[in-house]
């Protein structure tokens, strides 16, 4: 019999579902803050990438510049 295992990304945190309104709000806030931090970090790295790496991931210098100019709360 085959066993199915779920493999999560390394930066994934698994927590039980919150049961109260306050707990849900706190979890939603924590998730939003983590998302913003990840966007900021990713955009910072994108800004420092040389052109040959940008080309490797399919972005032009102009597209990378546009992405790095976005504020952290914009997707």
C-alpha cells in the first residue's frame, strides 16, 4: 500500500486553527506581517541581482526595477 506524505516548504509554520475571533485576528495579523517581510526581502534581493540572473528568471532590468519600487503591502 502506498503512503502519501505532505511535504511543506521549509518556511511553512503549521499551527492549529484558531477558535476565537481574537485568535483569528492575531493569526491573520501575523500572517500579513510575515508576508510583508517576505516581499520586502525578496524585492531587496531582486534589486541586487545582476542582469544575467534576471534574464535567467525571465525578467528584464525594467521589470525588476518596477517590482522593487512597489511598497511592501502591494502584491
